[in-house]
C-alpha cells in the first residue's frame, strides 16, 4: 500500500498510520447512536487508533477543512432516519395498528425494508392503500424455490402479476398491510430478500444475466454478489421486523467481512451496528453495476458506480475499470437537476475492488448533500467538485492512488434473447416480456416450465427473463409450450419491442404524471406503422423508452427516443441516445400530446431514412443534424413523397 496519498486543498498534517485519518463529517451524521464524531472528537482531539490499523509508517494526509459546530440544515427524511433506532421506529408500531396505511415517517422507513406504500389513483371516494414489495437479486439471480414462491405470493396476496424490473428484481404489487409480514417472511424463508431494494442505501447490484460459464462473466457475477454483501445493512432491523429476529443470512466470503471491518483509513463508524452506514445511511439511493468488456446489458453509465472486469490475454481477470457519477433522475423545469453519465475514475487490481467501492460510498456518505433530496445523488457531488477533487478524496479513504483506466473495446447492448449455449453443455433461453409484466397465460406457463424442469432463472436489466441450465433434450418441448403462451423466440418479436422499456406509472405509482407501461404497446404499434409508411425495413429499430415522470426508472435519457411524462397524456421528447447506451439524450420538445406523436416522429423517421450515413442509427442521426434543423424538418414536412 502506498505510504502517501493525495488530498484536496487544505493544510497538510502528518499522522502516524495507527491514527484514524478522517475527513470532516456532516453534523447530520452525529447522533446519540453514533460513537464516531468525524476526524476529531468534539474537543478537537484526534480519534483514537483503529484496532484494524496495522502499519506504522507515517501517512501524509491533507484534510478538508473541518465543518463548524453549527446546526446544518437537513431534510425531513434525515431527521426521520436519525430518530428511527436504525430503521425500526415508528414502523414497528405502525405495522401493528388497524389502519390500512402507515404514517409519513414509517412510509420513509419501510423503503429500506424493500417496500413502498401506494394507492390506486384511479379509484374515487377514498384511498385504497396497498404496498409494493421489491426483491434484491444481485445479477438478477432467482433460485427455483424463490421464483415459485413469488409466483404463489402474487396470486394469494398481490394483484395476480409479477413485474420484472430494470434493476433485475421482482416487484410485487397490491399487498395489504395486514399481509406484509406473511409475505416478507415467506420471501426470506425461501432464499429471497427485499432488504435495501429501496431507500437511502445501495440498491440491487446489476451484472449480466447471461449464465455463461466463462471466467470474466463468472467473476463479474461473483463481484456483484460481494459488493451487494459488503453494502448490505448489518444492524438486524430487517430480520427483527419480519422474522422476529431470526437470521437467514448465508455465510459471507471472508474477503467481504474483512473489507467491511477494515478501518485503516477512517471509513467506519466504530462500535456502531452499521459500520458503513451509521444512523443516517446514505444521502440518497445508490446504484452499482458490474459487467465485462463489450457487454452493456446493464446500462453501465447510468449507475453511481460502474465496474468493468479487465482480463489479461489469457482471459484471467486482473482488475477493474471503475466509473462514477451516473444517474437518471431529474425534475421538470429545474435545469439544476439533470441526468448524467458516469465517468472514469481509474483502475484497481482485483483484490482491491471492495475497498475502492467502499471508499467511493463513504465519500458520498460524508459529502453528499443532506439538505435537499433533489440534489443528494452522488452525480451532483461529482458535478460540483469535478472528477479530480472527487478522486483525491476517494483516494484518502482507499489509501492508494487509482491507476489509469485500461483501454476497452466498444460497448454493445446485449439482450440475451433466444437460445444460447452456456459453455458447460447446457443451454439458456432469454424470453422477451413486454414491460416486464408477467401475468395471465404467460405467468401460468412460465410457472409450469420452471417447476417441471426445476429451472433457476435470471432477470435482465431490460425487464426480460432468462431460463438457465436447460438440457438439450428439453429445448424443443420448452420452446413449443412457451410459444403457445406468447413467449416467442426473438425472430418473432418486433425489434422495436425487444429494446423498449417502460416504468409502471399509473395507476399505482404516486409520482406518475401520465401513462407508461399501459401506454407503450400502442405507441410501439404506431411507430411500426410510421416505419412502414416511410419505407423503413422491419428489422430496423430505434431504442424507445417511456416513463410516466422525470425520475427516469426506465432510463429514458439513454434512449434514442425517450418519452418522459410532463402532463396528462403529454410527454417531453428526448433524442440522441445510442443503441449501445453510451450517449445521453437531450430534451428536444416539451408537452407533446400523445395523439400528436406522428406529427413529430414521422418527419424524423422519414428524413433519417433518406439522409442517414452508412449504418447511422436514429440517435446518431438526430445528434449530427442538430435540434434546430430537426424542428425545421418537422415544420416543413409535407408527407411521404410518392
């Protein structure tokens, strides 16, 4: 380990390495539950040595200026977290009441347990409350037993459907408060979890869903599992609430335990039930994805942290390129909020990945804004500081310098639809599911196949499902029965549908402004009709994503054509993403009514067909032409020339 490391501007101080080197901590992190008061105790005395520190060589550190001991403005959610006894109170009391809902504080806390309170916004004459549950499935892995359990729970306690999400998890809608404990405990007892699927902490860790028996893919999935374990809450609130304190956690790899407990660089809260999160957890949600070179099935650059396996010429994983600062959410008519792509911070050897990830998380924990949740994601911290200062601070917590990023090949989006050899003699089959909604005959048939053949499954970041470990002799009967239920091989699925995504939106999402999941089928059919009208071939496609609000759950700002709800039956149109999901779109037009989409789209498709260069994608074409020119083309469009 390097004996010195860089830091942002400030007065240099030399400490022995057996002392904790801390950056100034937000006052919001100080509470009666936390022993850790920051780099200095209240009297300005250095914090005592960490038991995990072993080196005695001096470390030169330059500290950020200590924050003054004055009251810091905090959001209401920060105060709720602080008073909650590690995400317990008042949720534990609210769950025992006869009311069908929980109070405002409990609404915030139950998110950490993997649930959102909702009500049907289309019902009149009172609110009909229910809860949406979201699972945590690193790499999208779903054991056979868990799939069958979720299928049963959807019928018995939900609305009869399962939803596959853009972060490789299940969402189960319509659970009544009185049934929450039964449903939660059933998930926990059947190899599942909802812990941290929502809330101000690390969410589900993405990785390619393809079950390839290849060194880099296996290593990416193992790394995703380890990062998920490292950043999982430790204080037991989840198991206290839903299974009366009984622990169902599997044994963690020793390298995860070691990285979590390591406090060589002042990352941890000493003697806290939450060594990484403390009482306040993170300022906002935090998202991580892991992948291998070329495979951008995970929308890598939309995450707070993107991790890419780097292998040597023999295919042996050696380390990781790391990207930081991605995020989709924004607010209409507030230019100070924005979607942002992650950018490279550097490379780390494979044995350091957990320490580097932890250092990035701690930097956000310490310096992310806690006064205004609109600006609390890590992308705003990096945008404010710049990547150089951010890297400097992260390196203090990491204890090393990042190496220069390794060169990587071009990215491509991989859907994994259809049949593929795994590499171990078995096959996997990727199935397209429109907007991830599994219901009706499709749900019944999937259940029958998964149960009969004892298949494990994986959920993709594109809301699709992968059936794993299929023997060659099973391929034909499985293909036949799935096709009868509408689960077709990719050659029979419209290319527009294969890359399209939509969030749930109405009727249950409280943030929805207009339709998304219920609206996208007709939108895609209308786009296909426009393609035919202007003479575009069937196998040509455009990445279309629709969300009911600007929060961006279906990642519309990466689409070639993104529709973001901005009013009743109205969308903001975004253009300029690319098929390989590496370029962010830009806002092109506001308040386009759903019945006027042809007036905007048809001229653009027509001129794309006429004027594109080589195999220029629609997104690349719109970027090259520029928005002023595109609006001229729309205004002057006279229809398709015969």
